[in-house]
C-alpha cells in the first residue's frame, strides 16, 4: 500500500500551491467516467484495460454499502452494466479509493471554501441507508445547477430528489475546479462528497416539475429530502506499525483470488436473478469480503487525513484561518469606523446648527423659535453622544483596530519567517489563539460595561423622574 501523496505542484484556488498527484487526478477522471482523458506512465500500460472500464463509479459506490441491497438495485432492478473485470485489478481499485479521498482532503483542508447548496437525483435505497445509518456510505456526486430537468441520472429505482446543505468545513471537492480542462462534464458544476459524512435529513415538498418526473419503469418519485452534511466519521490516525500490520492483513484478505472470484459469481447471480438458496453461503462470504474492504478503506482514510493534516496541511489551515480572522476583524473595524464617522458628522452638523440658532437667539431674531431649534439640536448631539458611550463604539473601534493589526502583523511575520517547522508553526498557532482569546475577553468586558452603563442610566432616569414628581 502506497501512502505517498506527493505530486506535482499547481496553482490552486489562488491561495497556495496545491499538491495533486497524477494518480489523484486520474482517479477523479476515472470516477467521472472520462477514462479517455487519463494518461498512464510507460510502466503502467497493464492498467489500460482497468482505466477503460465505463461507469466504474457504480462499482466503487456499490462496494461501499454494508448489505446486498445496492447490488440488487443496480444489477437486477435497474440492469446497470457494471463490468466485473474491475475486480480483476482490485489492487488498483483500492488505490483509486485512497486517491479520491486524498484529493478531497487536500481540497477541503488546503483551500478556503464557501458554504454551498447542491442537488442530486438518486434512488430511494440511498435515502433509506442515510436515514438508518445517519451517514453516507458511498461517494456522492451533486451539482450546483439549481435548474432541474429530465436526465439519464433519473433512471433509478424509487427516484428520490436530494438537496445538500454544505457548510464551508464539510469535506468535498469541486471537480471542475481541480480537473480544469480535463473535466468530462464542465457544464455540470459537479461537487464530490466522500463517504462517512454525518447527515441530518429533513423532508421537503417536491415542486410541480419534480412531481412530473419519472424514475425507472416510469414510476413516480418517492420524495424529496434536504440533507445537511455534518462532520466526518473519519478521524486522523498516524500510521503506526500496528496499523500498518492491520492494513497488510486486510489487504491480503481483500486480494484473495477465491474471494474475488466469489464476488464476480455473486454479481452474476444477482444480475441473472438467480436466488437459489444454495447460494446463500456465497453471498455471506461476499458480504464478509466486502466489509473487510470497507474496514480497510476506513483505516486508510484515517491515515490519509493524518498525513494531509500534517505540517503542510496544518500550515495551510493556519494561513486560511488567519486570513479569515483578518477579514472578519477588518470588516468589523470598518463598520464601527463608519458608524462613528456618521455619529461624529451628525454631531458636528447639529452642534453647528445649535450654535447658529443660539446666535439668532442672542440677536433676538425669532428668539423663541431659534431657542427651540437650538435646544433640539443640542439634545440630538447629547443623544448621539450617549448612544456612542453606551454602545462603547470608540472602545470597540480601538479593539477591532488593535485585533486587526495584531492578526495582520502575525501574518506578515509568518510570511517572512526563516525557519518554518512544526515547532515554529505551533508557536504561531498559539499566538493566533491568544489573540482570539484576548478578543473574546474584550467583548465580554464591553458587554459588562454596557449593561452597567444601561443600569446606571436607568437609575439616573428613575431618580430624575422621582425628583420631578416631588417638586
């Protein structure tokens, strides 16, 4: 098993030089069903037939479900053409699983992403499993294209519509952004999600157009659901000698020729609707083999995430997080600055206005009217000054400016840091955390001060009212 993820450097997303290996790129193309765009090295020509297999993503996902239902739906009910020759090179297929997740991790943890909303036409079987397990077992492709129309992907058993709500920290990958001109479907705006993401499902009402659409055998859709993706069930794990030994043992079981031939036989049996009771043991054997494959993949994914989130990954996360803090602090700084400019400008206007009408009053020019206007103008100035004081706007502007500059100075220092290693990175991360803690403490302090000032003002008003009533 190769866990070396070092590949060619390319400018990615405008934020850093990403490392997507050639094997990761070809695995994405393989999943996207555009094998014609895959370029093999001279010593890899024996993989040409494997990478020429069409609709390989069907097999990749089918093997990730923990029961035989996925095979029954795809091979028997829907009659999907899934080439069993893909099992002849299961060793490379395992590498494809790892390369796909490695690319997704790099995209997720090395880049700054926004929250997105995506759409997918799937089968009811997928809903049942996500609803039961509370996570997705297989890879899922979705589109950013909101406009829904009839397409070949709706030829599924129990057509079910999904809309995915995806926060910026959810693991995923934008196919077209990574593949660029190599993408086979530039118009699809495809987003790829890995297995093992926690999900929350909510029922939605279908639109009139969706109700008119049909799945396989002209059946009406089963429903529509909002899927809220949460965190991943894959936890980073270092590749210890114990885990390496476990992976070697699992890989040996998965590559067992008898198990692979049995898997082919089970696929053929299901495709031909041959449910002879004598074949039950064969299916049990197949499911056991499939679960070993799934366990192997989960363990590999944990190691891949650990490697991705090593120094390079953590350094990219640090820079992205620092940039986010800088942007947020600067945005708040500008907001308070604009509010104060408005208040100050308004105070100047009404202060000058009060002065003018006080002068008119001294000159006895419409003295009563001038006096009233001057009083209102001075009252407005006092009101705005009170608002500014109660809301601690000046203090908050000082705070936001200070926090912004501290974050910005930290970014500049890291940019020109001569020794960038794990120890130095930890030091800078701690500095960023300290600034954040300091910011939070100042917010708490201003909140306490605001409440105190409000209570003092209320008490003063109450005393004034009591004094007025007594007089």
